[in-house]
C-alpha cells in the first residue's frame, strides 16, 4: 500500500521492485492522480482510494465566524502554505489537538467505512504479506495484523524528528504549530505501528537509531531508497550522497527472512510471442510496436538500435510493469526515409547486465486510412478522412454523402485521397472509424485504419472559448505565416530576417528577446507542464497576443487568450479553433489550427528540429517524465525542471493531418529549418522561403 506523502514516487518504485519478486496488488491511498497515472495503475489492477474533497477556504471561513467546523481536516488538507498568523490564531486548541492525533495523518482518505472496505479486499485477496509504504500508512498495521497477516512497514524518514526540526525553523506561527502537530502525530503513529509490524524497512542508519526507541533492532532492516536524497531535503539529516536503487537481491533476502518465497532466482528474462502488435505508417514513418517481456525486473531500460549498432534517434521505449513479472514494452519510433521496420532491434537491458534483443514482426500492419476532422455543420457533422484504398469502410453507417445525392468521392493529396462526407453524431454512437476494405490485403500484408472513441465529446459544439479569438477569424486571410520553433538549429540572424513577417512563437521564446529584434505577433503554449511551471512568466514577458491552450481556463493573471484544448487520439484538426483545438502532442499543432481560423493556408516551419535528448525519469505520481537541456537554442530553457517526454505518435500523426488539410485547400506546410529530423513536410531552403510572401 502507498500513502499520499512527499515520498509517493518512492512508493511507486518500491511497488515496481516488489512486482518482480511476487504477484503484487497495489493499493494507492489519497494520491491526486492524473488521468494517465490512474489508467496506468488500473492496468496493474491497483486499488485506488481517492482523497476526500475538502475546502480549506470554507474551513477558515467557518472558524472566522467563531463556529466549530463540522469536518475536522487532516494534516495534509491544510498544509503550512495554506496558513498564516491569522489562521493560527483562528484554530482553537481543541482542533490543534485533533491535528496532533495520529488519525489526522489519514483522515483525508480513510474513514471507518473505507477501512472496512479495504479489509474486505484483503480478505478476498488473502495475501502472504502486506507492505505499508510511507509514514502515514503505518496506522493501518493494527487492522492488517488483525487479519492474521504479516506486516512490513517501509518508512522513508523519521518524520517525527523531521517535523520537530522544521517547527524550530518555521518563520510563522501557523507553520510552527502545524509541524509540531505533525511531529506528535507521527510519533504516536510509530508507537501504534510498532506493536503490530513484523518487519520494518528503513533507508538509513540514522533513522534506525531514531526508531530504536519503539522498535527492537532485530525488527529493522536497512533498505536504501530508490530516489536521490537532495541536499536540504531533510533538516534532521545532513545532505547525503546518491543512494542506490531498490535492490532486487536485498528485497529477496528480506522476503526470505519473513519465510516467504521470492523470485530472486527467476526464469531467464525473455520476450514473449503473445499479445505482440506492430503497426507502421509509410507516410509518417511512425513505427508503433508493443510486446511483453518476462523477468525484466524493475530497473530495466530500453533502446532501439539499427543494424549498424547505432542507437536510433527519435525512438523512445517506455516500460510498463504489469502483473507478476511481466513488463509491457511500448516502442514508438520515427524511422528515417528508406529504413524498414525489420532493420531495427529493441534492446532491453535487465538486471545482471543481460540484454533482451527483439526485432519487430517482419510485416507490421500498415496504417492505410485515418481521420482528419469532424466539424458540426447545420445539425450534422462533416467528416474529413484519408485513405490509400479505393473504397474504405466508414463506421457508423449509413452516411449522407457530401454534396447530398452524390456518390462518395475524394480529392487526391500526396500519399492518399481525402474523403468528405456528412453524418449525424449522437451520444449513442460509441466510435467513428475508417478502415480499408474488410478483406483488403497488399501482398498478403494486413492494413488498418483509425478509430475515435466517444466522438460526441468532440462534436457537441461547445461555446467559443474566447470572443476575442472568434473575432480573429480570417484576420490574416491570404497571408503566409512562419511558425518559429525553439530547436538548436535556430540562427539569430534568421530570426532578425523574419522581423515584420506574420510569426508565431512558442512557450519561452521571450528568453531570446535580448538577442534578436524579432517579436512574434502571437505566442502559443499548449504544454500543460510548461503552463504549470512558466505560464505566468509567458503571459508577462512574451508581448503580443498570448494563446494559452488548456482543458480549462488557467489561473493566470494578465492579458492572454484561453483556447479550449482536448487531448484526443487521433488528433483531429479543428476547423473552428475558437471553440476547441486538439493537442497533437505539440504547441505547433495548436498554432496551425489557430492560423487556419485566421485564414492562413500557407505555413513555413523554422527551428522545428524534432531532435530530442533527455534522461527518462518519473513524476511524483509515477508517470514518465524527462530531464535535460540542450534541445533548444535558448540555454536553460527548462530551468532544470522535469518536462513531458515527446509524444512522437501524436506529433507525427498530427503533422500529417495538418498537411493534408492545408493541401486539400490549395495551401502548404513546408519546413524551412536548417537541419533537424522533421521530414514529413517538404523542405525549402530558408533563403528561398524568405522570398515567399
């Protein structure tokens, strides 16, 4: 079980390590999860207990009126940053006493009914061992031990002494009293857990000494942490050096000490034939390939190599631990022109230095049809799709052809034919899909199309996200726009030459203002991590009109235009960007949709290198993240913060969609970048493109 705490990332890593030793069911208590993290955990059959809704503002208002609140908060519902000296004075001693009670550590997620539900699940599962991960989770030890189950408590720090030290260093009355209450709650919680825990896993000798007051030494085992200890992370401890990952051998030894079998000596790691799937789009050059490996362990890493042994750029492998000792390998790669899928090899490095090698199937499924746009018009929905076959199959049927009364017809574009038709989309329609003919084969090789689940969510005609954006419709009709990426190939003299052109900049382009006279007319940011980290800075510093594309209006001050953004796949192109846009994996795709609304049909891309170098890591919720600089012409572009890894499948599919939309209307998207690896658009030398008006 993992409790919600600052060390929840450690909890998820420990769960992955334990999954390699035995069949694991993970229980997550109180984490605030993204949809992707929730989906990933449920794929592992995790049990999720969400935190209760609690409004600190309403709590403070009740106290200000001199009333005793009906709902007493848990410690994590009114953390120190929520309070001040006035708040400290408002909270009566009786409530501070409740906050110092160990129950305050889990009040935000568990109540008696939920505890009983949790125990019922444990009775059904009948586990051989329950591991409570985190300082708060130790309070469950009496309940679990009452079922006759052995209990391990994995503690990442001696929180009682940590919060006691923080109370001494606090700069305001509320923080001082809050940390003192937390110290008392954790100390009492440790005394409760000590009577019921079979074994305790600690991260340092210092913490073992602190817990020795309530735990006998023979009960404690040293299990170094899976996460680096940052300097100053724990006031009670001096800064520590990098600690090693959760060690499978150490875990196996600990399990053996409990009299439990483990998979320390597991079967030889191998790739499995079952459930393998590979598709390839010869136009976008995207290889989408998934397969299972067994015995990879929690610390496995993946790379994609070509026959020469070189590691392929723009190829990312994500490993998803599943049940037992299975791991799903998810490969997404943009293959260079002329390279076949059969020329690459996935290299999965596993514990012990062994490497699993696997090639894609010799004939991956070819993606031969797809969806481009769904636009509500006159009570119906106009569908734009593409296909490489003469008579693709459209779902649902029947359809009203466009124009009415005419047979299905299409317009040729490079690599496909664009089809236009009309249909009615209701809540009852579960999906819109286009596939090649059911029995279509190309030299015996199967083909596949695309499916959009829940199409009514896209076509329900939301109101404009901004009246200002609606008023920009056709503002630049007939003009040519430049989309300025921030890739390392950018030259300052090129930016100066674009001064005065219709330009779109992205994210933190304003950091280059001191080096170039170019000031983009529009700045677009559609990356949720970028908005969370730097959104206010982008609004304050960019100049011109700033578009912030997000699912809901962002909590940003100052002059900016919100653009409603939906994360769907396939990434449909919005012909009404004032109502909503599709993410498409990049802010560039958002800008293409905005430019289309403004009447632009001719685009040049510059500085869109599609070259990414990063170190994979994880966010606190267990979702993949990336670390690293050097992907931009601006130094320190990410300010050392983690960012979302590039979604190549979404990016390339979106760019192919945008190109076909523009070419359908006689326009174009061309790549005028100096280098880079973006080849889906025709290239044009920068100097030649500069002459186009």
